């Protein structure tokens, strides 16, 4: 991204925050749009969405830390439905919740080029994790999924374990600081040997017993690509 493109993005952001209309051409041919920690809120995302639905060049969209809630998630859903070139999506540290996650999940399978998806600390539990797991399972190019800092319990972990066998290109799954527990850890352990590309699995701070950690380590030995298991 050039300095000129950065300046153009800054002007776009200023207009969005002021609630002004923005022409689709304001994005030009930008391939990366970095709007992290700008306080957009659902209103700013709504304005951005009006532009994104007419802009198909964006490959990386970073919206971490913007107080995006369920309404903002609905706006992004409409935009993502036509973002066929999107490779990286950053939505961590927002207020999306389970309902917002279910809305986003409608669009994610259409993002065929998606490789990196950041969904850490977005206030989701088992139901949100389950719908996202089903949606992300259709993203065959997916390489990294970050879901740390949520409220994902054993049911969500079981759904994510099933996703592992479908995402054959997945290299990293972050599930640290959740509520996975022993049942969720057991589900993940069952799927680890069938993961052809997984290199990193993060499960720190998940109420997992020593016995379950031992089972995970044993399963990890059968996953020949795994180089980093954090418990």
C-alpha cells in the first residue's frame, strides 16, 4: 500500500466518522483497507459497507477494535457476499456476539479466497462458534483462524474440531482463553491426526485437566505437521 493510498484511506475514514457520503471511487484500486481501532461503530461500518459493496479490489480488510456489534455484522455480511478477492479479514476485539456471528456466517462461505480470519474477543459462545465453524469449513484456502478470548465451551470446540478435517490447508488455530474444557479438548484430540497441514494449535487457559493435556500431546505426535501446541 503506497503513501498516497494511505492518505486516501485516511480521508475516507474521516468522512465515514463524520457521517458524510463517500463515493465508491474513493477507494480506488486499494487492495488493503486498514481501519483498526478507529471507533467506527455500527454507523461507520454502515457507511463503509455502502462503499465496499461496489468495490471488489479489496483483498485485506482490517476492522479490529471498532465497537462493531450485531448491526455492523449485518452490514458486513452484505459486503462480504461480493468480496470474492478477500484473503484476510480482521474483526477481533469487537462486540459481534453470537447473533452477529450467525449473520457473518452466511457470507463467509462465499469468500473462496479467504486465508486469514481474525475473530478473537468478539463475545461469542458455543452457538456463535458452531455457526462460524460450519461456515469456515467451506473456505478451502483457509490457513489461519484466531478465536481466542471468547466464551467457547465444549460444544463450540467440538464443532471447530469437525472443521479441522474439512479445512485441509489450515495451519493455525487459536483457541486460547476460552472455556473448552476436557470434552472439547477430547474432540480436538480425535481430529488432530487427520489434519494434513496444521502447524500451530493454541489452547492456553481453557480449563483443561492434566489428563486431557496428555491426551492432546499424544494425539499431536500423530499430526506430523504440528510444531507448536500451547496448553
